[in-house]
């Protein structure tokens, strides 16, 4: 009988753990003193990745270039350093890619619906001076004061951010309130209209990889946004409930 291999083949989860370890090292190497926090979330953060799961990672650094594309180009050094490992994983049937989100500390403090995904699933790879720890604890406390609840149904969940919400009521989930004039000058990008904010799973037939996207599903509403993690304002014409939905990755 042929001898069994002394080295058992790593499981999908173990392969991702090695990738995440290398990712953390490359982030520290590339961003250096600029790196404030790094948090992996989604299925990889939960420790239950699939062979086609992306590696969702929040990179908090300061300073960062202005704009998404300059930040992507800045991140290219990390991606290039991990290219050989990603190629080896693909040869073993694990078709993953890095999916970074870039924010400065000030942008994190302004809030994002994306952070709802990180309350339970976020895994900290690096956290200088406990910045992310303090932020997410404060974020959870603000949700608790609102009475927000995470409701899980099968492989899908949603956040009922304020169960006792009344039409026209103003409430906030952000840390530092803006003045009304500042809110009117800069409308938050997280709000488009009243409705439910959902994270959906899409599949590209060419690569059979799951793609997730946030989308705002509009309901009966007119005027200003129904609610926001940033603005803390409501529209009197909005009659929809305040709810954030998400698919499990």
C-alpha cells in the first residue's frame, strides 16, 4: 500500500487563515505608521469561507489619498505582494480576491451602514491604540440606546435600527453631530431615500464568484433622506420603517 502523505491537505478555512495572516503582514509593511486599523469581515471574518469567498478587509489609515482609485493604486503594493499566493490558491480550487474598503479615522467616525456587518463578524488584524475597539464599542452602545435589533432569518439578516420609530422623528447613530447648515451643505452618500438598505448576493457566471452589493430600495418617500448614520435627519413625508437588511456572505 502506498504511504499516506505526511502532510495532510489544508482545509479551505486553513488556507484562508494563512492568506489573512500574510495580508496582515503586508498591510503593516506597506502602510507602516499610516496604518491605524485593519479588520477582516464577512465570511472570512466569521471563519466560514467558501472556495469563492472574497477577503473583505477594512483598512483604516492616515493619511490616505483622496478618492477611491488613488487609494486602490496605493493598495496595489499589498495586492502584488500576495499575487503568488493567490495564484497558488486558484490552482488548488480556491478562487478568492482581496476586497478592501479604505477609510481615514475621520471617515470612520462619520459612520457607515457597512459597520453593521462588522459588529459580529469583524476580526481585528491590527489596531493601533485601540482605535477600532473604541469605535465599535461606542457604535454598539448607540445602537443599544436606540433599541436596535439584529434579526436573523435563515441565511439572511436585517437590522431593525429603531423599532419604535415615529414618522418625522429625528435620531442619530453617529458620534459627532453636525450642525443643520453642515448637513444641508453636504448630503450624506449613505442615504438616497426612505426604504430598506440591503446587501445582496450576485453571481458572475464567468467566474462563479459571489458578488455582494449594497443597494437602497426606495419606498414611499419624498423630500430629504429618511434616515442616515451621518445626518440624523428624517423626512416628514416618509412612511417606511427604518430597517437595514443584509445577506450572509
